[in-house]
C-alpha cells in the first residue's frame, strides 16, 4: 500500500472537523468510453453492478462507524450513474442507508446521460429524494458529439430534458464542453442558443482538456488537431458574456446559475470543507486526511473487505495545504476567497506567505479587492486562472 504525506512534521489540519459534510458516490460504469475521458470506468455487467453495490454497502458501514457530522449534500457521479436500472438505483440508495440515516439532505445530485435516461429511472430518483439532475450534453452538433465519442443525439437530449421536467425536477444542470478544436464563435453560439432555449437552472461549461492516453490527445499529438489559445480565450469570453446576458451568472470559472441555483455540493468542495467519497477512485477529505481509493473495482473491493477504510493513498493535510487549496479554488469563484473568514479559520498570520502574490496580482490588474476584503479575479485574471493556481501553490512552499 502506498501512503503519501503532505505536511509531514506538522499537525493535521484541525480546522476542518466542524465543516459542512458532503457525500460523493462514484458509479464507475459507462456503456462506451468518450474520446476525451481519462477517468476510471468500466462496462457494466450484472455481476460487476452487484459487487459494486455490495462494496458500497460495506463502505457505507465503515464510514458510519466514524460517526461523521450530519450530511448536507449527496452527489452520485461517475462514470454514468444514470446507466444503472431503476431497481439498481433503489438498491444503491438502500446500500447507503447506514450513512444517510437521520440526515436532512439539502441537495442531492445525480449525473445522467441523455441516451440512458428514462422516465422510470427519474421516478425512482424522485422517490428516494434526489433534488437535482445533471445531464451531460456537451454539444448540440452531431459531428462534434461523434468526434468526442458521445453516443447520443441532440434529439435525445431534448426528449430527456422534457422527461426530467415532467418528473418534477426543478433543479437541472446541463454540462457543455467549449473550445473544441476548430470551434468557431458561430458554432458555440448555436450550442448556447440551444441551451438557453431549454432554460435549465444551471450550466457547467468546461473547456475541453486533452488528457494523456485518450484518443483526442493522440489526435492532438499527431497534428490532426491544433490548439489556438487566442481563439479559446475568445470563446470563453463569448460564452461567459452570452450566458450572463441570458441570466446565468458565473459563480465559478466553468459554472453558471440562475439566482438561487448554485450547486451547494460543489461550493462546499471548493471552500475545502469536508466530504466522504465512496466507490473505486473516489476521494475523501475528512478529519484532516485526504484519501483516494484504488482506481479499479477489484482492488477497491479487496481493500474494503479488510474491514477498515482503505489507506492506499493518503495525504495528511495541514493548515497551509488546506489554505492553499482554499485560495486556488476560491480564486476560481467569482466571489473570490473570503479572506476575513479564512483568517478567522486559520489564524491571523496564516495568509502572510501569499500576500506578495496578492500584491502582484492586483498590481498587474489580474485581481482586485472588494470592499468587504474578498479578493477576486478580474476578467483578465479569470482567463489565466490555471496559471494563478500554480502561483498560489508555489507560494505555499516559500
Ligand atoms: S460518460 Fe463521463 S466517465 Fe464515462 S467515458 Fe464519458 S466522460 Fe468518461
């Protein structure tokens, strides 16, 4: 077993124990693999679905034994949780009973794919208390969907969306991908017009990333695709403005919501509160420890069968490392990190190593202080948010 420790020599971050708690369940099944995907996922069979649910039952008991604080949010992600049958969804819910028992869940999201979504599944999800559906659309251009290896059509997206609304879900997210190689502003405008016409409550618009060992990465390496950084920046700006004009307020670099529909689960995660992750490759952040499970289902099942929470890959967090992540993810949020709250949580001197960086960012016009002492990125800063994240990490080690 491999154990990594960050911040060895200092106490685990003790400021995280009283934080809001989320539960993430990784459902590792997909019918086929998208051409940009580097996540662990496998084709489902009756046997692997059965053993997965047994593993979650066992893991749920292990986590319940730690007597965590009440859960605030639940998120079933993947993979494709929506590939499970309605009966398997009910079984998965039952398997979580030890950890869900007695909790009043404020937000419960399930990710669904347009091609495998059915009214019967939506009915089952409604019955168990799911409050929010997140559907992976990615594009309304059939050619782009085919190139990405997504096996659905724009028609299936619209039919699935109608079913979601008919089932009574009043909190719906659509996942889109922007800046596909060769995408023009007109292509993006067409995609966003379709989204706006459907009128979801939340939109996630992620930039396509080229992960190693994926077919899209191979096409980039072979020169079939060429990246145009200036065009990508122009597409982000266009998308951000168009969504804002349509009433979707950007509250994180890639996330936009109508008023009152920010994702609580994601907000808590970006604020570095606490979460329990279950299933293969899931990660947790709980009581000062970040742990990541084995990526394949067989090894995860063996680890769970030992009767204690897996310690395959653990990181002992200290206040500096949590604070650094609070700043990286906080700066990606439109509100920015709440500096007074961070000082209250981590102590007065905690931010001093990042102050020279804050000074540079504001002097270069990449960030600005708001009257209440929040720090937020300007438009120029948001366009280089990844590089700013690296600078925050480097400052942690000074
Ligand atoms: S549906 Fe999601 S997890 Fe499955 S292959 Fe596609 S991107 Fe990967």
